[in-house]
């Protein structure tokens, strides 16, 4: 009997992808004993207001560049190619059809877990995937009672790094290169993403 494949699904706008995203994926891969992780680049997340700030093509390229050294990481366009809002339940159903028999693990942040009851078809999400949650430092809000016992916390030392901070540093012409994988920093400079200055050394 063949072993059931365990697939992590890590969605986000990745605007841009940064070092903490990659560290979260590595932690999930190890702690949940996943066979691979699929980064799903969102087109129009219904729960986010404002943005994305980089084009879909640039965000996809940045994720592809960031994960290139990681043989167990992949990037998917399924939400970029789907019309309308990027609903997680639809993505999980499509992933289930593309990977029959696989066990799906949805990787989300603590704040997203708190908001999950307000997402489209939360029971559909919970029935299609195990939920792996990234802790948040100094989280004040408690998990809704309906979600108690229906997720697993990743043993991960959470960081406050965000894509917003990376974009703000670029806009302020402050160093940002240490916050993103080297290939992503090069791409941001090469393409002038977020208004970054173009640099010969990034070629």
C-alpha cells in the first residue's frame, strides 16, 4: 500500500514574499512531516483591503525565485488564473482534485485563524484540510470556541516581519535586502518593483 502524500498549502499575496514566509514553510515541512509545500499566490483576497501593490506576474516571479533552492517547495497559479475573489475553500477543492488521495494541510497565521469563521464556507475548509497555525507574538484575542481542537499550532518562533515593512523600507530608500531571500532582492532591484532603485549589481 502506497504512503499517503502530505501536502502543505500556503496561500498569500506574497507582496513580497520575505524570509519569515520561507522559515514558516520550512518549519511546517519538518514539524508536520509534509512531502511538499505549494505556495498559492492570491489574486484578490476577499479579506484584504488595499493592494496587492506589485503585479501578479511580479509576485509570482518573486515566489518562484525565493523557493528555487528548495526542492520540496512549489508555486501555483491556480488563484491567479481563476476569475473573481480567491476563496480558500475553492482552492482546497481544486487542490484535492489535482492531488487525489493526498492529505492537505492549510498553513495560516494566527490572525487568519481568528477570522476563519467569517471566511466563505469555514466548515468546507476544515473538512478539506488540517489547519496548521503560525503563532503570533503577544496575541491578545482568543480562538473562537467553534475552532477549539480543530487546528495545530506550529512550534515556530514567530516574528513580526511583514510584507508591509519590506515595502515601507523600499519606499523610504532604506535597506531591505536582509528581509527577503537574496534572489527576491535581486528581482526587486532588476524590475524596480515597489519603486526600488535599479542597481547594476542586481543583474
